[in-house]
C-alpha cells in the first residue's frame, strides 16, 4: 500500500517533523504511505470524507469525534504535518527524558495525551468540558442503550465527581486530576509499526 | 472484578476438601469419642435363675425399649460435626482477642490448637484419623483449594529443589542415598506448592498494592494445578525403572493437555451454567444450586479425564461470574457468596486444625540433614525463582515489580494444605515415605509459623508499595472508554492493530453472540451503563440497609425488570412507587458515588459490606456544599423522567419486601394521574430512621414528578438505577429543564405539601432532605 518508492526526501520538512514529533524516519515513512493511501484523489491533504472512508472508523461510536479532532477549528483539510502531529500524541512516552524547562510539553507525554483526550470532549475549545459537551460524547458512546434521562444523570454525576471548583464544568486540571490513577501512557499509546 | 469469584471458589474448594477429609479418615478412626461398647441399651426383664432346669429354651422376653442409644449409626456424621464445631469454636476464640489475630495468622493458631488436640489424643492413645487414600483426596478434597508465576515458578522450584536434594543425597554422611532422583523430584513437587491463605490475609491487612496481591494469589491458585500435575507425573515416573527422553516429552505434552483442558472444561461448564440460569426466572430458589452443581460437575468431569480440575473450577467460576450475575436474583447472589465464604472458612479451619493433630500423632522419621537441606533449598530456590522470573517478565509489564515486591512474593511462599495432603498420599512403594512426610510437615510448620508471623512486620518495614484503591468512578469509566474507542479508531486510521483491536473485537463478539445466548435480557450493555447501574444499586441498597436493615430484599436489576413486565395489579404499582420514592430521594440528594471497594475483600465480609454511615455523612457534606443560597444550579438533583409516571420508569416491587412496607403501599397512592402521588408517611421502617439525619433545607420545589397534564417541568435528570431504557421512553424531552430554568421555577413555588402528607410539617423547609419525599406540587 502506498508507493513504495517514496522515501524520506519526498516528505517535505521531514527533519523538522521528526524533530518535533519524535517519530523515527521509518515511522514517518510509514505514516506518509498511510496518508497517501487515505488521500485517494492525491490532493495532498485529507478531507473528512477521506477519513470516513476508513471502514472501521465510521462504525466507531466516536468516529466523527475522532475525525473532528484532526481538523483544527475552522479548517477543512488536514495536511501531512498536521496529521503526523496529531498522531504523535499516541507514541509511547519516553521514560526518563531529560527536558529542560524551555521545551514545550511533548505531545506524547501523559499530559499531552490527556490534552488530546480533553479536546475530544471540549469541542469549542473553551478550556472546559461543559455538561453539554460531556453529554454529547456520552450520547455518542452509549448510542441506543440508555434513555436521555439516564444519560443526563450520568453526565451529572461525572461532573459532580470531577468538578472541584464547582463551576459545573470540568477544566483540564480537574480532568487530569480525576484520571490521576489511570495509567494514561498505557491506555493511550500505540506501538507504531515500521 | 475477577478476583472475588476466584477467591470464593478457592475457599469453597478448600471446604469440600476438608469435608471429604473427614469422610475419609473417619472410615477407620475411632475419633475423639470412643464408641460405646454396647450399641444398645435396652431394658430387659430379669432373667430366670440358671439353676432351674429349662424345659425349653425360653425366648427372652424383652419389653419395648423406651430409651435406646445407637451410636454407630450416627458415628460418622457425628464425629464430623464435632470436629467442625471444635475447629470453629477455636476460630471464635481467636477473634475474642483481636490482638492475636493481627500479628499471628489464623493458620498458625489453628495448627497450634490442632497440635494441642493431637497431643491430647496421643496421650490417651487414640489413633489418629486414618489417612486419606488418594482416591478420596482427589475426588473430594482437592479441588477447591484453587497463572506465569504459578506454572513456571512451581516447575522451577520443583526441579530445582529436587535436583539439589538429590545432590545432597549423594553425600554419604547423611545416610539418604537410597532416595533416587525421581523420588526427590516427587518430593520437591510436593513442597513447591504454595498456600495462599496466610499470605493473602496478611497482604490484605497491610493493603499491599494490587499487583502484588494478584500475582501471589494467582500463583497460589494456579500452582496448585501445576503441583498436582507434576506430582502425578513424577509419581508415575518414580515407579518406572528407566526414564527415557520420550517420556519427558510426553510429560510436557501432558502438562499442556492438562492445563488447557482444564480451562476449556471450566469455560464450557461456565457457559452451560450461564445458559441454564437464563431460564431460571421462575425458580429462583434453586439458582445457587445450579451454580454449585455446575462447578462441582466441572471439577468431577475434569477429574474423569484426569485434567486439571482446579483450573476447570477457576475458569468455570470466572465465566459464570460474568454472565450468571446478570441472570440470577440478588438473593441468589448473596446466598452463593455466603455459602462459599462459609464453606471456605470451614475448610480452611479444618485443614490447619487437622494438620496440627496429625503432626503429633503420626510416626515421624527424622533425618536432620535431609530436612534442614530441604528447608534451605526451598527458600533458596523460591527466592531465585522469583528473581529470575521477574527479570524475564518485567520488560513486558507496564508496572514492573521492584525488589520489594519481589521480596514480598518470595517471602510469601508459605506451604500449606496442598503439600500436606499430597505428602500423605504418597504411594507406599516409596521407601522413605515417612521421611518425606516428616519433612513436609516440618516445612509447613516452619513457613506457616515463622514466615507467617514475621511477614507482616517485614512488609510494613520494607514498605511495600501500597495499593491505591482505584476509584472507579463514572468519570474514570467514561474517560477510559473514550480513550479505548479513540485508540481503536486511531489504530484503524493507521491501519494497524494492537490489543485494543482484539479487545474491541472480543467485546463485539461478546455483545452480539454470547450475551444474546447466555443472558436473559441481553441488551448489550455498555460498561459505563453497567457500572452506573451497579453503583446506583449499590447506593440504593446501602441506603436501604441503614434504613431497613434488609439489604437482601433488593432484587436484582433483572428480576426487577421481569417483575415489572408481569405485574398488572394495582397493588404492585404501589410498591413501585414506594421504591421510586426512595430512588428519587437518593438521586435527588446528590450522593457521592461510593468508591468501589477493591477487588479483594476481607475474609469475613461479604463483598459490598457497606458502611452506610460514611455515605450518609458524605452525603451531608455534599448537600451542604451544593445548597448554597441562590445557586439553584448547583443543586444537583434528579427528577423523574418527564411524561410517564414513575411506574413506567421504575420497576415494581420486590416481592420480598418486608411486610411492614406493604402498609405503605396500600395506602395513599391516590389517583393514577398523580403519579408520584403522596406517599403516605407510614410507620414503615424505611422512612423513619431517616429523620434522624439532620440537614439542610431542602428546596421545596424539588419536584420529582411531573404531570404531563399540568405541564410541570421536570428537572434535569432522571434516573436511578434499575430501570432499563425501555421503549416507553418519555417523550417530552423538551420539558426537561436546564438548571437555569429551574432557578426561576424555584422562585415561584409556593410550598404547600399535598394534604396527604399528614405527617409532614407544613413549612417549606424540609428538615431532612434525605428523607423527605419529593413534594408533589399540585400547581405544577
């Protein structure tokens, strides 16, 4: 799949990308091939329809939420660097990385992953998960299984549990806190194949 | 989670084990109570004097015996019962002095008592209970007591110890050359079997981190299977004069057959049991019977094929747990748990007790060298084994075991019941059987006493990583689910798979196929919903528990649902409303979700042993916090679904509801249209105690019921637990208030409780929100 003749040189800015995301050359190449595969019309960028063409993704309950996360607000297309940057969140976090304070939090650290998850909820990017947003996600995940009331109760309860400053929304810190016992790195990592 | 049932079946197995011990040993024993010399005492008329010539032999004329005793008739069960009682009394005795049990594991105490009794018996020259024959052992006793560490660790230990001991035996000075390699291996396999009881008790008390607990527990469970397999293999081999390589190969093959076969059988029986319980809705009383019988059947059938019965039972339990729990009623669940814990308790008691007795009363053959070296090697090899195995496995684990954990595991290798039993069933063809028996007993006593008593201080000293009981809140569940879906999606996007994919696939298969077949109401349940329901039910039960003390009266979700479908009688609807009221009160008052207890529970407590007070207190504080003046928004409460009345949403009654509650129902549920109606404040226990709780002002407008006719607004949420989403989903979602609307509403509410609420104060400030039934506001 993908053109096997592509090598690193065909990928624009590959060095910067590797630097930024931490992907190795082999990973990057493979992702590029995948990108090209998804980009059926060879447009050079991806549109939502291309994503939806992936069979399993369309049957995923939160498929469209995931797809939506690739697109920055207002944008309709995803180019390769953005694609890779998003996927960089799912690299396994490196342990014992010495970071100087100046470097931004890498995308694949626990915090980076959590931020990604947070943004899945927080679509309007206001920094808080409101009840509506939570409900939306819940609704998507639970589909036909529960009534609207049950959904609301659950959302209610979830907010109760997490909402420490009682503004009836979950901020990123509260989100992070509620998940402090979960091994995020384990849960949100993919071992990318070469 | 998964641990509970394993543990419970483990205990159960141990129970059966004990019971059968007694069956067997009482065949030939005289037991504690010497049988009466005269089986029957009858009242006989005086004989005629002998010196009179008898014309004909007179038939002895005996009158109808008024009082007879026939001891042999009841001897066996009687003695069994006495033994069990004695051991149980001992157990009661320990707990009188709590301090003892904190530091000394129960197994030690029981062995001590056993030693004492044994000494007594010995001094009166009573025979010890006859030893078990292997048949009995394997058929009756073994099972119950019941995965990387287990198998490999035991293998490692057995082989290591066996070989080392063999080397020792070569040294002439010790006088044990006659023990050949096979016999050494056999013996080694016996003493490799680790017994969890003491260790896990300590771990629990110290609350070590769950990983450690699980590993040790799992190891103990599965290594029983391994040990038995090894034992069989080696005893088979010990009889053979020559061992060929092909035999070794066959041995390995057999090992896999045994292990996997056991799992397969277990899962098979688990499915059959699950399937059966699907149809038991009408015969709920015998549901526990199915569970037990199927488990036992799994065990027996695997014994039939000589595959690992312990694995069979464990896998059976795991499978059943998942599906059966949804099918059976709450009462059956409770019954099963109770019985299992009871049986487990008894058996564990008896086995250690018995150990003590037998120690004194058997003939021992003592060989210093052999025994001491056995002890030494047992420790050394276990330590090495743990070290090596951990090194191999750590890279694959997210949470690696540090040295302290490893120490805990190694030191926690106490020997116990299995070794004991196996030693006794060594074939007599082994020349040095007595020596083996003695050595086994020594090692058991040593590990149980020394290690058992010292492990607790040691663990605390080295500060093994403690558990952080996972707060599995709804939050976490939701977010984790989201993450899983995300990962599956991303993987699909990238065109590659990993374990999320398989997990996803399995869940789909499970939902589509398995659940449909095995569960009565087979709506595919999202885990979030399941958790939510469970938490709600738990909370509901906890409330009721404080209140009415009758937690077992709560039917399971399924049975409630079932009842709902059946009931058409008005009377039942009252119950429903009653229940609904409670649910409402619960949900209305924003209880915090009780943290789910960790997988393992205390030996003597059932799971879900609740501490209601804590909940109520938490509830108070959370209510307090939320009821800030004017911020109606923060008042979290749940209303009934708009539209339908409560009864459409809530399942009707429990049949088992206490009688006193029935009065509630009969009264005062007035017109159908006033759904929520005016629950009468009766003397029923359920509501009364709640008054004790003092609290905050309840916002009077918290109105649960909505009348569709009156167009009352329903607040926000709905529900409490047990209702399924059924087709009669209340339609008018638009009537649901956003909290802001409710705020306005609050302002305009006059609060006049409906007249039926005679018992209630008429003011608008309810004293006890917890208790207060939602007021039905006629105006709305």
